């Protein structure tokens, strides 16, 4: 496994690194290098790793480039066949790494694979950010096997089969380094949130596949059950629209984006009626900045001078395949009518038309 590198992006995470990094160091097979990429931390994270974990390589960035930009910069300087991107708040047991690499080795058509992800706080419950594989519905709402909206299932082995999925979580994502680089890595205009779903969509469009391998299982502390902050809401609303605009085919993009804008506006009105003015402003800002991003790249984007419109043209020109893992219904309606488990969806994967 000399060609495998586990890369942990960190920003001011000294406390969580000291808690979770020992399990990673202890559980990786011989030959696998662990790298901590420090995203301009000011809490002494890099020094903590250098002092306490001499086997871990530290890559330091000059400032916080977000999840997308931080990983892109860190991975450019690493020579590997496979990257395993790992959040700094993930506990890894012995044997977690091998099944991911074995799947990539055995099936050359697979570009990315994720493990089963359980909650660190509730060990027998799926974790919000990934569970046992990610999917998307006809309106672009992401959900997982084991997590639909805010409903988390207990893990009873019901989703222990390896299968194709629409997206693999960035909390623990094994991918081919060649594919990551060929596709340009994460879209840095996203900064954080949903950039891994966008990458997986582009992986499918380029003719590769995405899988979940539940023989590998990790525990994630995460923050999916915490109250959303206005900034997190802003990034999720903005980036979801950006992802749909970039990747949906011509026959569906305009209609889906219009419906999502309407539903987002309804959600903003609910925030306003509840007196949550900052959340209401977050949705308004997300719509405003999405429109700006269509024509021009964000002004603070240092390296990738490309608009969403240009990204869309490039994806359309190079698309050779269609994604798997699209739910033909609306996950919001399914949830309202009581279908809150993946097994209750009568899920049928739908390929979105390329035309």
C-alpha cells in the first residue's frame, strides 16, 4: 500500500486531532502515509502534530482555503496512486483502510469509494454526513442510505451491501489520484459543503463509477445534528444551486433550478416568520451570489478563474456517461408522507437524461 496516502485537512482542530489522530496512526497498514494538511490554523495544530505524531507528515498552507481549496492545494504536492481524504474528527478502527483500497484495485472503473459511516456519539446509529452511501432526488436534494433529511436510522446491518451510489462523503473518501487531478479536483468556488457531491457527479459524467464499501466502517463526530449556522445555510443553499446548474442536462436544468429557488424562498419565509432574520438573509445572499457566480467567478478565488457557465459548458462537452443513484421522486414529499427510511422508498435508480 505504498501508493496510498491518508490526508486529513485541518483548520484550528487541535483538540479533535489530539482525540482522533491516534486511532488513524494506529490503524493504517504498513506503507500508508498519514498527512495532516493544515489550512492556516492559529491554534497550534501543526505544532501539536509535529510534536506528538512524528510519523505524520505536516503540510502547511498560508491561510484557510476552505475544504475545497485546502484539499486541492495539499494534494498537488503529494505523490500517490490513491488518496483517502479523512475528516479530522473521524475514529478509524483496525481494518478500515484495506477494503477501500482493495475495491479500487479490483475494479478499475471505480474512481471513488466511501466506507459506512456511523456516529461517534451514538455508535450504532448512522452519521448524518454519508451514512452508507449518498444519493440525490429529482430536485437535487441529497440523502443517504441510513439518513433521510434529519432522520437517522440505527445500523442493524440492513445496508451492508457494497453498491453504486451517486456520491461518496468527503468525511472519508478514497479516490484515484489520477481521476481527482484529471477532473481538476474540488470546485474551489464552493469553499465548503457539497463540493464532494459535485465532484462525484463529474466523476460519473466522465465515465467512472462511485461506490460504498460497508466492509470498511468508521465513526464520525460530525456536526450534522447541530443547529445550522447562517454561514452553513448560505453555503449549502448557494452550492446546491451551483451544482445543479453545472451538472444537470439541458432538458431539466432550468426547471429544476426554478423549483429549487421557489422552495428555498419558501424556506426563507419560514425563517423570517420564526424571527430568524440571519437565516433568512443567508438564503437571500445564497440566491444573489449564485446568480453572480453563473457569469463570473468569485472575486476571492485565487486560482480557478472560471464561471459556472464556463464549467457547465466544459462538463456538457466532455460528458460520456450518466449518473446512477438518482431517486425519481421527491425526498421532501416522501418524508412528509412518513417514508423516512431508505428501505421504505421503493428506491429505483434513475439515470438523468443527457439531452
